[in-house]
């Protein structure tokens, strides 16, 4: 059940991120390398867990590699640090912007404050943020997905395969974003077999407690 959901979401996120990066970086004055002559390339800053999480960060890296392969972009990626603050995240983004990377993507809603601050300071750089649509700056692209659609399919698969008429949903962190996964999963189960019971549980209340890693 969890494997199906993870693969589906990762695949969708990978394809969407690669296309979004291409859209952010390409302009009418772009060179063959996919950006303007002054741009160093694409960069992403990972969320909690970093590469190797078998989830969002790995999907983002796969999208970055796909963009590099298909469009010829130069790329950079930076890992998070334990216990970092919004100021630390913003400093990381600003460092990439100062080096000439454009666009720069923060992988995860936790980058909202950092992306907003960096975008204000570097108005000629395009920033992207995954799973957040609260920033209205002209140089910020929100990369959001219909998470509930993928988890709906996982719910269908779970309801069809259970032999006990009881299935489970385990969320990493108890936040609105993951609630969308839960809602889709539960609806998929209900639409497939209303007799199946869904037991739901979250690992942690905050990302800092390790629910995403």
C-alpha cells in the first residue's frame, strides 16, 4: 500500500518538476544550454531528509537529472542541515542566486519564508517552491500537485487486496499537506469497498521530530 502510493507520487512529482524547471529556465533569449548566458544553471535545495529519502527529495533529484539530460542544463543541489532555521534556508537560496543559478527550487513547503525572502532580494532570479502556493511574487513559481489523486489509487489497491477488511494509512507528519493524502486514500477505499475499515496514524506532529526522514 505505502509502496504503491510512494511510487505513484514520486513519478508524478519527477515529471512535473522536470517540466516546471524547464519552463522556469527557458526564455526567448535562452542559449542551447537552457538558460540565459548569465545563468549558471538550475539548482534545488532539499527538504528535511535530503537525498535518499525514497520520497519527495529523491523525486526532485530525479527531476533535476531528467532536466539536465533532456535540456542540457547545468545543475546543483544542496542538502539540508539538522535543526536549521528559516534564515539558514534563505541564506542557502541566496548563496545559489549569488553564484548565478537560475531558477532555484526549494523542495517543500518549509521553504516558504526563505523563498519569499530570497525572491525579494533577487528579483531577477526565478524561484520555485514545492507544495506551497502562498507566495505571490512575480519571480516565484509554485509547484503544487493533486496529491489526493495518487493516494486515491493506493486506497483502491488496498481495498481490493485486503483479506481482513481492515487497511491502514500511515502519514509522516500530521499537517494539512499529508491530510490530503489521507483523504484521497480513504476515499479510494470507500469507493471501492465501503465495508473496509481504514485505520490512520501519524508518525510525528512536526517535521523536526523526524516524520519525513
